[in-house]
C-alpha cells in the first residue's frame, strides 16, 4: 500500500469517528496527547456545522 493510500485510509477512519461522535475512540487512538474527548466534542459543537459523510462512503 502506498503512503498516500495509508494516509487516506487513516484520515477516513478519523473523519468517520468524528462524524459518528466517537470522541472517546479518537481520544484512545491519540492516547490523549492532543485533545480529550470532551474537548473534541466541544470543538465540533462550536464549529457550528453538521459533519457528514460524503455520498457513497
């Protein structure tokens, strides 16, 4: 698998977890190095838009 394909796969996983509101899973993936689950939830809610999957995903 190419580096681009690996990055794309990982990005799709992260974006899918954000769309699904799976903040604890994201926190676990990052080992809480950057943001806690509650901080991620607050950031998405503050964003003010709805996160959604692209058609066909």
